[in-house]
């Protein structure tokens, strides 16, 4: 019974720190989500705005 139980924050910290290592996850999206989480700005609106920015950047590359 010496196992330490992780808090919800610790679980989320681990998840977002390692999100780029998950199979089939786009590295740019993982980086964006991690940054929003670290900046305490992970919200529906911010994710949508950042995804739109990534889309526009991707289209400009073509």
C-alpha cells in the first residue's frame, strides 16, 4: 500500500507532456495542445482558433 495515487492534475500534466508520443497524433496538434495546457488556456474556443490557424498555415504551404 505504498503506492502513491496521482492527482488529477498530475495525470493531466503527464498526458499533455507525452501527447506527442501517442501513435498517430499529429505533432503540430500535440504541440499546440500542450502549449495551450501549459499556458492555462485550454478551452474549446482557443483550440478551435489554433486549429484554424494550423489549417491556414497548412494551406499556405501548398
